C-alpha cells in the first residue's frame, strides 16, 4: 500500500509545470526571441535542455532561478508565468 503525503496530485503538479512552460514560450515568442537566444541570455548552454523545459518534455522543467532570469530577460513579471 502506497501512502500519499502530498496535498497535490502528480497530475496537478504536471499541469502547473505545463502552465509555466506555455507562458514562458508565449512571452518569448511575443518578444521575438528564439529558444537559443533566450537560453543563452539566462545562462543555459544546452538548447536541448531549454527546449525540454519549455515543452515540458522528459520530466524537465524550469526552476526558480531559471524563472527569475527569464522574467528579467523578457522584462515580464515572474508572476505572469503562473496564471
């Protein structure tokens, strides 16, 4: 028997990451930047890693430091990625 100690389901967490990823992509495209340009701007050297985060693939997602740097690079409030 597996005991669940979390107040959130795995599906809720995945939806949360998906929301953030899609918002980052939307704002990046609005600013006219490529994935490569934004990745390098925030210090991510692997474009594949950045792409996986932005597309919510291979269990990769942006961490708080990434989101902070992305918000500065895009001149967008960090909370804009949440809702």
